[in-house]
């Protein structure tokens, strides 16, 4: 059973050598005798997610650290090979929390959803039809409470979550601007996802000025994926009673000393509402989300771009690629053919 494991805890920017590939001699294909509420799965796709960096640190910053030498855990799509769980039977497909390995035993799964719709790419359940989709849905509709005609800004906009938020915002009749870290991604935002405007933040020495140029009348909604200097620039450009969904702050995850925000007075004087959230808190809305997202996908009203790597051996480099922006779209690893 091939596995991807953390070799040592990380401070600063993670390196591929902080992770290792382990191959165990034995492969378990059945739930052990007497183990209740368990499934034995064959992992098909694994999701590379920024929060996993938090788990590579020794300290528990909200997410518990990974166990050294044990397979990483994270979101994936899997096939059930054996089950003692009343909701799953052999042959079922599911997405949720699994291990970074070929086969996983999942006992009393906390986050596992049976996949009922297979007329879409199965890999989408690591992205638009899985956790990133729920993140976009909860963050945009529940936290940002959008109204038609509002001005929406999304950072890290071409990624797993951002590309969905942008398309939701367009479907809601908003004016949408995104930023990303390369020309290729900026083109994707404008030409594939239908953003009204986009810019490469790496080529903008003055982010406040860049946002002023894109939003002469200010920003109503900011979908925050990046933090740091970007948040400072956004706060200066927010409109009265604007909303900020604090989804993530990827610019901070690898810093040994995290940056502060320079001027929070904008929140007071402009009556801005800023709220952090975690997708998992909203999983009770998953059926409602699917009802909306599946038709959009099937009718081509939403497109989804993935960046797919082959094989568990590519796990370490794939996971790290999201912290340098090498990924173009949702980064995932194929473990086994469907
Ligand atoms: P992405 O697919 O967007 O990949 C991460 C991207 O972030 C990179 O491609 C890169 O794009 C950008 N990035 C990396 N480092 C930096 C940096 N130092 N400064 C600015 N941008 C950087 O990931 P996701 O869509 O999965 O995640 C986006 C955000 O949403 C993250 O902050 C993540 O933590 C958060 N998140 C939160 C969830 C929640 O429940 N609250 C759930 C899922 C995600 P670029 O080329 O544009 O720089």
C-alpha cells in the first residue's frame, strides 16, 4: 500500500523532502473482523488543499498536526471495497475524508458523502462538487449575501474555490474582478470564467491603486483567499456596509511570523462586516448546493478547470505546487483509474 507521509514538521516554506513516499508490505482489502461502522476504500482521487499546510506544523493552530510517518489525511474520492457501515456497500462511490494512500480503512467516518451523480467527471467531487464547491457556496451566498449589481472582488481567483465564486457572482448579476499570479491565469479568468476584469497581482507594485483602477466606485464584496498586503489594499477600497468572507489567507500560511493588518479603522467607519468561516460547518446544505450546482454544470453555465497530476508519487510536488501558484485550476492527484 503506497502512501504519502510527512517526514518532519515544517517551519516556513515546505519542501518536497519534508514528505516521503512509503510502501507497506501488506494491503488490506477488507474491514477487519468485528470493526463496526467502517469502510475499506480504494482511493481514486486526492485533493491538494491549502489548509493541509497548517497540519504540517507541529503546533495545533486549529487543525491537528499530521502524524509523522503515517499517511496524510485529506479530501478525496474513493470506491468502497468492503463495508460494515449501514450507509455504504461494496461498489459505492464516495467523497470525503480519506488517507493519502492506495487503500484506506475509514472507521466511523465523520465527513463522507455517497456520490449519487456519476454523469459528471468523478474528479469534480474533489473540487466543484466537493469541499471547494461548498466553500464557494457557503462563503458567497451565506456570508457575502450578494445583491444584483454589486461589485465583487476575489483573490486567488483562478483556483479551486475562486473560479467557482466568480462564476456564482456573475450568475448573481454582479460585476466581478479577480486577481491571480500569472498572465495565463488572468486570461483564464476573463476568457473562460467570464470575469469582467482581472489582473496579475505580481505585476502590480501598488495593489491599492490596482483595485482603485478596477473598482472606481469601491468594492461591495471581497472573497478573501490571500490575506496580508492584499487585505490591506482591499480594506482601503471597500464601500460602506461591504462584506468580506474570510475564506483563507494563503499568503500567510508559510510565514514564520504572520503579518498584521495595517488599518482596521475601515471596518469601523465603513461599517464593514468581515466573517471567517469553514466549509464543513455548512455541509448540512450540501443537498441544496448540489441541486443548484449540478444543473449549472450540465447546462455549461459553470465551467471547472482542473490541474491533474498522475500517481501518488506526484503527491508531494502536487501538494506543494499550490503554495507557489504552479497549479492552474483545482489541483488533484489521480491515485487509480476509475
Ligand atoms: P487554489 O487552487 O487557489 O491554490 C492556491 C493558490 O493561491 C495558488 O495557485 C496561488 O495562485 C495562490 N497563492 C499561493 N501563495 C500565495 C501567496 N503567497 N500570495 C498570494 N497568492 C498565493 O486553492 P483553493 O482554491 O483550494 O484555496 C483558496 C483559499 O481558500 C486558500 O486560502 C484556502 O486556505 C481557502 N480555503 C478555505 C476553506 C474554508 O473552509 N474556509 C476551504 C477551502 C479553501 P496565484 O497564481 O493566484 O498566486
